[in-house]
C-alpha cells in the first residue's frame, strides 16, 4: 500500500542526481512517493545514468507525460526499439520473430490491428455486457463467506476480471484460470515469485500460443463468432499475423483485460480503508459512482509507467533527449501532480477533475478497454455498497511484482 506516513526520507532530503525511481527497493518498501514529488518539483525531466534497466529518462509531470504520449512520431512504442516497459522487450524474441502486439507497434500497423479488435468494446457491446457483468458480480458477492476473513484478491478481483476476459475471448470457461496464470507470467520477472527462469516463461508462453492457435483454427471456420479470437482470425489486417504477433496480441488483451481492472478492484478497498468517509459518502449518494470510479483509477494508477524510445533527438524543458534514449512516463506521478490535482494524495470521490487522470494513457495507444473497465468497476462498486459497511484489511498485500511489470502496483495483488 502507498502509505505516505511510512515514507522516509522527506522529498527535500533526497539528492537529486542520485534519484533512480526504478529502484525496486523503493517499490518493495513503498517509499517511492517523495522521490516522485522531488522530481516533479525540481527535475521533471530527469536522467538516470545507471539503473538495473540501463540509463533512462523519467518524465514525471502531468503536462510532460501528455506531450510525450501525443508525439508518437518521435517517441516509439515498437518492440523492435524496446517496447513499452522499462525492461527492454527485446529479450522476448523467438527465432526471427519479435513478440509484438498492438501496444508495442507504431503506425500504420498499430491502427490497422487495433481497429480489428476495438469493436468488441464499442458502446453497443458494452450495453450487451452490462447484464452479464451485473449477474456475475452479484453472484460472486453473494457467495462470499459471512463473518470470516477471506482473500479479496482471489475471490473477487481475480475472479471477476478473469470471468470477463474469458467472455471477451470466448475462452473455455472451465480453463479460465489459465488466463490469470499467463497474465501473471507476462507481468512478473523470472525469479521473482511465480516463475523461476526466462526458459520457464518462454515455455509457458508457448503453451499459451498453442492453446490459442487451436482456438484460432476453430474460429476461422465459423463466421458468426463475436469474440476477440474470431476478430483477430478474420480481419484482413490480422488474419495473416506471424505467431509472435498473434501471441503478442493475445497477451496484451489478456493483461489489459485482467491485471489492470483487478488492481483497481483491490485498490478501491485500500482506498476505502484509508478514507472511510468516502465510503460513507458513496453510500449516501450513489450518484457519485461514476466519479468514484475515476478517482479510484487516478488514486491507485494500476499501470505505474509506460516507456517509449526516442527515434530522434528531442529537447524537453531544456534537456536533450538523444535518439535511442529510453523515456519512461510515470503515470503514477502524473496522477499526483499538484498543479492538476489539488491535494493529490487524498482519495476524494467528489474531486472535480478526477476524470482527467492519466491512468489510461493518452494519444494513439490510449487504453482500448477503458469504457469496459469503468463499467466493470461501477457495477463492482454498486455491489460492494450493498455488502460492505466498513473495510478492514487483515493483511498487507505482499509485494510480488517487479519494476519491469507493466503494473508495478499489481503488488497490491499479493
Ligand atoms: C482500470 C483498468 C485499466 C487501466 C488502468 C488500463 C490502462 C492502460 C494503459 C496505460 C494503456 C497504454 C496506454 C498508452 O500507452 O498510452 C492501455 C492500453 C490498452 N488496454 Fe487498458 N487499461 C485498463 C483496462 C483494460 C481492459 C478491461 C481492456 C480490455 C479489453 C484493456 C485493453 C487494452 C488494450 C488492448 C491496450 C492497447 C491499446 C493500444 O496500444 O492501442 N485495458 N491500457
């Protein structure tokens, strides 16, 4: 959890030149906030010459993050240049192919492949999903043990989001735990919990590819399927993808549809424990639900960073970013930028501009599933209000994820 009271040292004591916000110890011990505060104030475009991930720039202010996101011609997301996480993606090559999905592509392929799948989360389909989500969410809450401690992450956050993902992919429901497993592998560094080596990671990804290739072959035959695998197998832009492109897209959809929303569901509980008056407010006034969803996502910021690689020299706030440099946009910091969000550390469901948060990114890669995520969270909160008067978290979530994850704050998932 991100408790300001356990933060040491204060931001004023931190030596600017030595700041490496990608230092995993800062995340494990939840001490990163004052470092970001110092960077936003005194060096918003900060160069770290030496880190476990090599040299990199940290972009920490709200406006600068928008500027980098909007400039996809200079700042590339492509796998071949390093991808979107601070840890270079290039290690994920299989034979001659680089693992790449829509999130790790630049135009024009990015738009072509995104358009192949984005229809699934278009407004009319969200209306269709709403009934299913409501039924399932109610059932999950209904089955919770009464007067007993239980694992919120497993029984609610993981269960609800995995069920949703299985629906989007029309994935065999009884095997849905495999989606959670592949998502966890995609966001964890070998040796840090669920997998012990890169070899194991590659082996399990091959199993994922094998499983989905079978689904792909089946779906290619039938033309009436409305699910992500059918869409990928039938759209001309994706029908002839190489296997690593297929796997890359499967993984971005699995991680996107699973990890992030689930972290918000867990994060909301943390928020309500720390700010119990907000739970009271919401109970009294359900009209605040939509804004509460945005505020949860802002306050928790499920994806802490995205990375880009400069394709040419670029000057920002007088700093010279060189061609080939790694540029990390820290959403977690942008969402606490006091010039945009007053009292940014406070969780306030009435915050006027909560919706301006950066947690979904910005520009051409802005989260494709954001409407669905908001819908899921709104229904989740509606059910939560029926069952919960007071939140008491019995055990701090264990830090499991690593800085190279796309979602550092998945550490909430324990
Ligand atoms: C609270 C929940 C979520 C958060 C915070 C979140 C956040 C993000 C972020 C930060 C990006 C990258 C944006 C950028 O690079 O500018 C992204 C991309 C993406 N997200 Fe989400 N996401 C969430 C839920 C979902 C869901 C439910 C789906 C399910 C379909 C999804 C699918 C995607 C896809 C496919 C992309 C790649 C888009 C592209 O590259 O064009 N996300 N998301």
